[in-house]
C-alpha cells in the first residue's frame, strides 16, 4: 500500500481566497485594516514581528492586518519559546510568505542561478501567547499631527513628480508629463481624504521610467484591461499602506461596486493577481518613503 502523499499548501490560493471572500461580501479589505496599538510604550499600526520589531511587508502586511486581533504584533513558535512564553491552546497560526533562492540540483548548474521560489512560515499573534506585554490604546491624533505625518512622507520622496492644480475638478497622474494633478485641498471633506488620494496618485508616479519603471505605467494599459486593473490595485494598496503609516483612513475610489466587480473578475482568473499587486505596491511605498529597511 502506497503511503499517502502530504497535501501541498497552496499559498497563492490561500492569499487569493482570503481577499475574494471579503470582496464578495462587499468589503474592500485594504481600506484601513490596520489596528493601532501602543506596545511596550511604542506605537504600531502596520503588523510587526514582536521579536525583531521589523514590519511585515507586501501581501503579509495586508493578510496579518485582516485578522481579528487588536494588537499588530506576531511571532513564530520558536520566538515565543525563546522569549519565555507559550502558545495558548487552540491558537491558530497564520502563514507569512518569503522568497527563497532555489539551489541548483547539480553543482555548477547556472540555469537555476538567481531563481527564487515562494515559501512560507507560520506566526502567532501575541494575544495568543502567554508573554507578558504592556498593551495600551493609542492617543487620538489631532488634525495638525495627522497633516504633519502625511507631509513628512511627502518630503521623503526622492525624484518627486511635479504637483499641480491645473484642473481643480480632477485628480490624476500623467505619465507623459510626469506630473500629479490634485484638486485643491479645500475641495476635500477632510485632510485625510486629500492625502489618501494624493498617496494613490504618487504610487502611480513611481511606475515612471525614471523611478521603478513599472510596465503597467510605461506600457499601454487600456481602460478595463488586466494591466490597467492591476495598476489601479497597486495604487490602492500602496496608498492604503502609506495611510496606515501616517495613521489615516484610505478612501480613494468612490465607485467601489464597479471596482470590486473588476477586481473579483481578475482574482478569480488569476490567483497570483493580488499577490503581485501587493508586492508592487510595497516597492512603491518604500520608494516614496525613501527607505530600504529590512522587512519580514
């Protein structure tokens, strides 16, 4: 009798399934999924690894933020043990993905050089451990503080496109002119709405050939095409991440129903669609922040 083969965990399918479930219920899962908490005296919003204090990036940041926990801190089983704690009975682990270099099967085989393969490990939320951690509710940010946080992100962007208000009724990024047109700030309901839209357009601008040279921006992307839809999702996710960093809500698209339908169509056809958009969004957000720190 042959031994039963162990089922291979489909990480792309898992990621895709989590997002599809939310969208099918009319929920846009990246619209401020972040839970802000003060942990050991330090404020966190984007999910972090508690042991290393490094933020999770790309698709990991969004998947971990969608969990019901109020504290955005996670650890591996071994990290919990090393810190003197235990994982509570019945706790459910969550996958965290990473790229691992693929080793050649034969020594000296250059055909596999620089190839990467997607792997994952599992983490637990700190609330599902016995570790003693001081967790507090964050202080509510005043409007000047919110504006200051957003402006700080803008000031960090290298090779920033021109910001203009030539058309006071529209907000867009023009790849041909390499400029972002923004309606005046007073036309928005709040500073949060203004910066959320501005972040969205700035993420688009990172695709310019002088920056990240993203094919969705440098090539032809007809409205409604897969390329166009992926670029819009990239801008949505990148803006949502920057909103999380600055502590504001992400709300950049009014006609949500139409976009949800478009995203669902693509997600059902391609289980790597969200994953790839999230990776591009993270690179864009990092570029805008002018950072290259190590993430999980």
